[in-house]
C-alpha cells in the first residue's frame, strides 16, 4: 500500500504541471468545436479565387483591346516628287512604305484603279492620315481625265476635244464636276460613306464606327468629340453634314452584365467597373441612377450621358 501511495503521490510542482496540461487539452477541444467547417472555408476560397480570376481575365482583355486600338505606327518616309499612277513598286519601297502597303497599292492599280487627285491616295485604307500628310506635298499629278477627252468629227475626222486654237485660254478638258457632300445619319452611316465627308479619312471613319458600337448609339452630335483623333477643326468641318435619326439606344444592365461588357463602354473606366461588380456581389443590386452615380464618383468623373445607356 505504501508503495502504491508512493507512485500516485505528486509534489506541488507536478500537480501544477498536470493542471496546466489538462487546461491546454480542454482549450484545444473547444477550438476544434468552434472552428468553421472546412467546407465553408473551401467555398469562400473558391469564390474569392473565381473573382480574382475574372478580374485578371478582364484586365488582360482590356489590355489586348487597347493594344488593338492603338493607331498603326507611322512609317519613316523619305518622299520625293512622284506620280502615284506611274511609280514602280521599287520606288514606292524607296520612299519608305512597307511591303504590305506597296502590295495593296499595286493591286489597286492592277484592277484599274487610278489616282485623279492627291486625295485619292489618302483614301486608300493602307495609307494612314499621318503618312498621307507626309506624302501629299510631293505628289505630282498631271491632269488626268476620268472619261474620254477627245471626240472626232464625223465629217472631217479631226479631233476636236483635245486641242485649242493658239492663244486660246480655254482649258483643254473641262474640270471634273465636284461631287456633292452627303448628309449622313450618325447611327446608320457606314465607313465608306463617312470618308466622303470633309477631313474624314479611312482611319477616322473606322474609329467613328467602332466608337458607335461600343457606345450603343449616338444621342448627341457632341459625342463625336470623344472619338480618337476628332479635333475641333475636323468636328466643325463635318458638323453641317451629320444628323441623328431615330434609333433605339442599346443599353447595358449594370446588375447583370459581365465585367468585360461593362469595361468596354466608353463612359466607364476599369476602377468604376470594379466598384460596380463589388457593389452587386457584396451589398446587393444597384437600384437607380442616383445610387450608380454616387458609386462611380469615388473612382473618377462620371459622364452624365451614361444615364441614357444603363438599365437596372
């Protein structure tokens, strides 16, 4: 009995150690009981991961779009006086145009295309407006008739349309009749018709059409000023020839549209779209324009016309 009592008797220090160990074990048991389930943590992690992946993909898409929208790099040209109707392929290359540009020009000429004025060269899609500005002062074009410039007298067989009497001030060929500038509807016009407006080249025409598609339709002529490359002089030149017909604006549902759709709209920036997505995921749906405007103000200027392009 004494030996057993000796084995199961503890000193004061040993009793303190045993109580401490038991307390730690009890705390561990309680921590396990009240710890969130592994399933809920996993679900939250996956949800956060999906959101991060979606934001990353949207950022990549936006970067690719911005790269695609960058204007074509202007070639370093070395122009000299030239007639585009007679210039050879080698001479085009000597001026600094790329192989692709020269091929397009030669294909145009091979199909019967002819340059009657300096502006005809600028209308080629392969030549940018900046490049045409460099080339234009060096273009030398003799008078080129668009049709038959002579006719023969039925009785005498003498050509009467190509020569004039000595000292006559009459032109050898009547100038081509100036083409009337069309009046266009901004919401339905195509790029081919837009280039007929003053100071609008192929690249600007394409930018206008692309901006209209991203916007969802024009509701005000002044929106043209937001198109890349549209300065005051160009806008003033085309304003008399544009109008806005009745059109149904394509609207975006800010509560259901995905990140990519929202960020492509010209009146929303990346940070504003992030705030919209966070709002509807964490706090609920956006109910009206006042709420949306207040939300967007925190991430930059808000275009008041945006109200016409959103729905809830």
